[in-house]
């Protein structure tokens, strides 16, 4: 949900991907490496939600992570596969448009 409590952490989570790619993988066009980066950033994005959950609802961090681990894995796998399958076609289209 987009609420005043979660939005700053959601925004930070969204910002992690371009920051990581621009700092460490700027000139990388290998879809496998970028898919692995997307896989890792998916977990970091999910962990960002643990901060407001623990602070504002006083949920146990371990309980939150245990309940969320399945959803984290699903997000990470879908990110990995999406980047792996769509990076090259999207990159080629953007190259033609540029």
C-alpha cells in the first residue's frame, strides 16, 4: 500500500536498482549479470519494507522476514526471468529509437 509510512522506504527500494547499475554495472550489456543484479536487488527492495513494519507496527523482525520469504523469492525469480528474457529485445528497440 502507498501510505505515508511505507512510501519513503518503497522509494528507497526503487532507487537501489538504478544506483547499483549506474555505479557498478554501467557499461554491462550481459543479460545474465543484469538478471543476477535484479535478483539481488529484489531482496533488498523487500527488506526495505521490514523497517517501517518493525518500527510502526512493532512486529518482530524475524517473524516478518519468515512470513515474507516466500514472496521475496517469487519477486526475485520473476525479476531474474524478466530481465533475462526481455533485456535484449528492449535494449535493441531502445538502440533503434536512439
